[in-house]
């Protein structure tokens, strides 16, 4: 039986990039996982009390456009999602591009074979933002999620920082091992609340 869990993402976070590269690498190699990819807006998470929410003013947030595009591809073009998901992370972290730039997101979608005009139609209609908001607020309420990447299984949720990457073409065994270690700790040892190195040796 496949191991079921969810993982949050915002394309702006380098640690989300690391975790999601491992997820994509493992899944491409046939890892027996049932993964739900959950959008989480870091911009909304950092709105000060009384401030204007990202939901009410998405144009002022640097990550919400790409997040919406990712969700549309996830839901309507699932076969293309792995490539688009990886490419949007790469555009931000490898190429240093601005994901609030519609032309950047359009280029990524087109290069990965996704119909950019159809994706932007969902964004412009507001339906993609509604989906992002519903999922973001749902897991904030149910699991007190506050960042990315957060792994969720059953009633348990844990924020994780994996320090290494798994670029396209990486050997899948280390990625599968890394993700399964995280999920095993999440589901099998919830008593472990915090385990953090005092120094990052790299």
C-alpha cells in the first residue's frame, strides 16, 4: 500500500525547492508514495495583524502568481505538473528570475508543454486564487501550518529543512531514502519535536 502524505510549497523558498526536488525524483523513479502537493503562501503567512491579505491584493505579492499557476497545472494537467513544478523552482533559484513577472511564468509553462493561456485564464478568473486560499487556510486551521516545506500525514505535521538537492537526473536512491526517513519520523516518532544541528557544515 502506498504511503500517503502531503507537502506544502511556495516557489520562493529554497528549502521547499530541495524537498520537492527529492519528492519529484523519487516519484519519477517509482517510489510508492501517494503525495498531495499543497500550496502555501509565504506572503500571506507574513501579513501583519490588520494588514491587507494576499487574497485581497494578490498583485502585491511576489509569489502568488506562480503558486496559482502551479495549482492549475497540478489539478488540470497532472501529467505536466512534475516538469512545471521543477521548472518554476529552477526559474526562481537557479536562474534568479522574478516569479511575479507574468512573462517568466508564461515562458516556464510553455517550455514544459503546458497551455499558458488556459492556465492564465484560471488565474485571471480568480478560481485559482480561491483554490490556493482554501487549501492554505484549511491546513493552517487543521494542522497549524506556518511554513514550507511542511510534511503532513494524518494528524501530524512537521516543518523540515533538507540541506541537499536532487536536480533533474539525480540518482533516485538518496532522494527516496531522505523522504522516507522524514515520513517515518513524522508518523512513527511524533514525540521527537525538534532536532536541529547547531552548525551547518558546508
